[in-house]
């Protein structure tokens, strides 16, 4: 014991105490010490308890990992939804610039500056993987197009898009804004 009253035992002494409690020694006639093996059932019980604890911790870890992955997905979806709303608003402004360009072109005005702005806006949309939906000459697809008018036309197969009223856009393979289109309809002769 030290001066402050605490028992300071060396690691070797602690190890000896453990070994003495786990093993019993017998003296043989030849003076050699023989170690008896401890009770295997006692250790098997401890191993079983530790295995149960380990399994519980593994299950807890898997649940926590699943919760984290779900939370991560929810946050990513929220960010995308907010970002998509901003991009949708941006598309409205972009389309206004396109309409202004066409109006100025009809009046014979110089639209070079507008072309530069539109090109920059298209570059930004490209960075966010926003693409226009192909329409004219394509078969009508309700997943991408919204019919605003049917035009009687025997020159095209029925259900072919003959005119685009408003552009549609896709972002990350999901429709952000449906294309508004006119589709052909066969003339019925009576």
C-alpha cells in the first residue's frame, strides 16, 4: 500500500490474482504444479451472454444505419424539391426572355444581347440537367405531353404532335413541366 492508502498493485500481481481465481493448483509427488482446466460450462455461459449482447448491438447498429439512410434520403428529397421549385421559377423567366426575343425579332430589333442572356440561362439549366421534352412529329405520350387542342389532319397519323404551344422540361428523368401540344386527329367522312 502507498502513503495515500490506495492499493497500488502491479499489472503482474493483478494477473496472478485472476489466474489464481480461475485455476486451482495441485501439488504432485514430483513437485510439479498441475493446472486443472476451469469449468467449460462456466466459460460457455459467459460466451453465450457476450454473443447475445453482440447480436443485440449488431441489430441496433443496423436499425440506426437504416434510420440514417432514410433521413438522408428525406433531406435529399427536400433539397431537390426546393431546388426544383427555384428552377421552375427560373424556367418562367427563361421563357419570358424567349418570348421577348421573338417579339423584338418581329419588330426588326437587334436581339444579340438577348441571345447572350438566353445562352447563359440555357447553360445554367444544363448544369442542373434540365432538358426540353421533344414534341413535334412525335407520338403523343401522356407521361410528357398535355393536349390542349386536337387538329383534324389527314396528313399525319392520329395522335402525332403537330404543334407545340408551350415547352415542357425534364429534370433528373422526371417531368418538371408538361409540354402543351396540339395533336392530329383523322377527319371522319360521313
